[in-house]
């Protein structure tokens, strides 16, 4: 019985590892777009008008379009191998006194800003959550979808061939 199972396992492994399908259709013609990223180390300061900690507005060091998607990350730590460990925003923290904070980001196509929102006492917020925070912003190129495009127009525009 063991020999039959061994034979079936080896033959199925050989069968599935040798399978190869047709290549998929090529992507749309044109330039390849890559996301752009930049990092900022800053201190969040308390704004009494909004009752929140926030960064100054951070301008992008490159051109950003209104349709682009902006992702934000906070440097959590550096591991024992020296690699940065990033956490995507929003990010929650539960503080020992029972307070809850959340890092969030606001964005336009001109600038981005990070805030600390939540249910917390600004007077007791630990400085290690506000001072010398490093954020990474990734701008992913995108275009607004054209809801008026028909299937035939999409096939022609993106040169899709069957």
C-alpha cells in the first residue's frame, strides 16, 4: 500500500510540475509606471483647535496627480538584522492607561499630513508616539476610470487581442 501511495505522489508531482499553459495577453502598450516613494522624519505637535497631534503639511518631492493613490506607512522598529519594519496607516495603539490612539493620514495631490486621532488625553500621550516619527509615503500612479467606455472601446484602446 505504501508503494502505491509513493508512486501516486511521485507521478502527480511530476505531472503537475511539468504543466505549462499559454502565456497571458500582453499588457497595454506604453511606458511602465512605477510607484514613487519618499520618507520624512518629523515630530507631531499638538493643535489645540482640533485637539489632535499632527504633522505639518508635507509637500511631495515630485509631481502627483489627483487620481494617484497615496499609501502611508510608519516606521515601527528596526529588526535585529538592521531591516526597517513598516506598518501601514491607519495604525492603532492601546496605551496602558486605557487610551486608544490611531495614526491616520490626510492627502491631497499637493501634500500629505499625519494625525493622531482617538480617545486619549493629549497631556499624557507618551513622547515616543509623537517625537521623531518616520513615515514613508508611496504614490501609486492611477487614472480615473471612464465609466462611459464600452467593451469594444476598451478592447481597442488597450489593444486586447483574443
